[in-house]
């Protein structure tokens, strides 16, 4: 069974599209990827719904949003 998926996401900082590898064999994951374009960290939250065999990916910038 395939457990690693390449998912395309867009950077919440600059909108650049990057690919991330998701390893579903480890269960739910919370991790950071650095954007290749703007180098800001992208917060990724992966949730595996085993009942529906579905993968949910939440992307956010983790910014404090203070300007
Ligand atoms: Zn970016």
C-alpha cells in the first residue's frame, strides 16, 4: 500500500506552489516546511481519517498577524 503522497500546496505567505511529501504511515502529523520562494515557514497539519480513508491537510502561516 502506498503511504507517501506528494501534495501540492500554495504558500500562505506568497502564494507560490510547492510540493510536500506526506507520509501517512506515521499517522497524524504536524510539521513545518520552508517555502522555496519566500523562505517563510509554512505550518502543515495532516489528519488521516481512517474511517473514510481520507487525508486532510490544513495549511496556515502561523503568523501572529500583527502589522
Ligand atoms: Zn512563500
